[in-house]
C-alpha cells in the first residue's frame, strides 16, 4: 500500500448523529423533498445543538486526520434568532479509572453570531480551527451550536461537513 497525503478530504455528518439540549428536537423531513433535518421546535430559549465530528484518528505524530474546518448547513424558519454561536470541544479520553478532560479549541466562524448567522434564511456556517489539529487515537470532538431564539424561531440543521487533511 502506498503513502497518502491528501488535503481535500471531507466527511459528511448526517442529522441522525446530532443531539439537542434545551428545547424539543426531532428528525423530520426537510423542506426540500428527499432530505432530512434535525428540527428544533419554536421556543423562547437558548438551545444547544451538538454535532459529533467523526474522523479517523492515529496514535502516530502528524498522521491520520488533520481537522481544518466544519461547515454546518441550517435554516432559521419563521423568524431570525438573536444569535448562533459555534464552539468546538475537544475531549481527551481518561485512562482506566480517570475522567475524560474537555477543552475548548479556538475557532472562528465566517458568519457573525448576532448578525448574518442569525437571520431568517438558509445558511452555511463555516467554523475554522485557528490551529488545525491532528486527531489522535485518544481524543474526539463535538461542535456545539448555541442558538439564542425568540418564541417563534425554528431551526432545521440539514447536515455538516468536516474538512480535513488525511495522511497515512
């Protein structure tokens, strides 16, 4: 088998793997025929949508997946939100008998949280790691979208794409 070093890999993350906190969430038919959406019902509250980032890791240095960015496709329906803010959590697994350790990864988002990301519209939010990270065999990542919503705002997340370099 030959050497692979490709900076153009992308992994789709389907809505069936997402979870939500604070609010009522369902997987429902999307607005476009043949699609699914992770739907948050209208509620005046702050909801958190968690998206697991599923990429191959490697115990070797600078091998496996170098996570560079994550794109999230979503729609704000019926009204705009107050803000949509992305945060990336890195979870380092604990050894036997020890707890996992969660740390924040520094990211930027291309749509301003309380402006462009929050309008009643279809959106593609690009979240870029300030310093791309190699995924080792004892860490995993979650992208958390904090959605501050008024009483009439519904959210449909259509999926996410993790962009990475693969080296083996």
